[in-house]
């Protein structure tokens, strides 16, 4: 998917919401456990109920890998369902991969070619040759971890390296990589106060912003400092939406939560 198409979808739906499919069998409604594939049944119901309110879905690989082959099959069914029924949705494999070039190439093939995701999250720590194999894919997006939403972000990401915070080095250096136009970045909603300086370095890049909802980040603050003329934001909420209810009404309850965020996003977009 091109960035231009993503921006058009955001304007059309008045939403830059990404729904995180962090599907945990300990949290899904009990009646679904009788289904042949409860993970897929849960995801399908959530997607069918919320697709008109969001522009992206982000399954986090941990929640699928945790169930072995069954989890991987449910992931494959979920991405196939999204690509066939809702091809306008931007899909993110939240995998946080990155390895020596030869290995990164295989990861890129797995997520972009075999599974057919539009984007994948990548840890930048191993540098240029670990990231460029992902960037080589046309109309696919590599979402580099810049400043994450967790407390541990302060262990390394904000430390000074050669007179500059490490996350700023990540932003600046990655912009020199081949095909850097295919880069997006993760910045946590809990770090909204850093967005002004981040925008000085990458004024136009799209940001994936997790951390509203369960982690307490503020959508308003994120928009105030992070929004660009082409929006430039995909704001993710996972638990806050998908576990709004664990009864038979779980999908409708998720839609209510998604609608709340979409209405706030509409307001922010109309401030432009
Ligand atoms: O900095 C980061 C990077 C990734 N995540 C992921 O986003 C979702 C957030 O889930 P919530 O339930 O809305 O808190 C989850 O998959 C994380 O692994 C992040 O939170 N922060």
C-alpha cells in the first residue's frame, strides 16, 4: 500500500486509528473457546465490527507465536481475511525483528511476501544492513522502533551517544539508508512531549504511536506535537478496544470503544 492511499483512507474515514489484535485466549469470551479456531473467530468478529472506524490493524506476533502452529495458522487466516475482505486496511506485523542482512531478508520475505503484510516493526539496534533488506520491498513499510512507550525506553534510547540521544541518532542515521522513503517510526504515546523534537528531525514521516488506552498516553498531546499536514500518525490501541467486554457482546463493545477514539480523531483532524 502506498502512503498516499493510506492518507486518503484517513481523510475518508476521519480516523487514524490502528486496532491492535493482541489476541489472548485467557481474555477472549468463553463461548469462543468452543470454536475450531477461537483466535481467528475472535479476530474476525472484531474486524467485522470495527473496520469502518479504523485504517489499520496490528497483530502482535507474540500473541500468535505463544500458541505454536495453531497461533501461526490463526495469524495466517487473519491476514488473509483482512487482505481479501478489507484490502483498504493497512496491516502491520508487530514483530520487532532485525538481524544480519542474510537473515533479515528471510524475515522480510516471510512478512511481506508469504503473509502479505503492508508493514513490519523492526528493532534498529543491528544497524543499516539489518534494516535495508526490509526497505528494498516496494510499497511495503519498515516501522523502526525509535522511542518506545515503555519505561525501559529510558535505559538506552534517551542516553547520550556522541552528544545526542540514541533515539535521535536512530532517526537521523536511518534517513540515510537506501529506500529510506519506506521508513515509518514507532514513538510511544506516553512520550508525546518528545514529539516536537522528533518532528524537527523527521518532519513528514509516518509514526506508529502505541500507548493510548491501557498505557495511559494522551491522544490530544500526540496530535498537538506529532500531527503533520498529511496527518503522519497511526495511533494504536489494543487492550482498550478488543477487551472492552468478555461477554457475547464483545465485538459491539469493541466497536463502541473504537468509535470513541474515532470521534476524538475526527475532532483533531478538523482542527487542521
Ligand atoms: O513502544 C511500543 C511498541 C509496541 N507496543 C505494542 O503496541 C501494543 C499496545 O497495546 P495496548 O494494549 O494498547 O497497550 C502492544 O502490542 C505492544 O506490544 C507498545 O505498546 N509500545
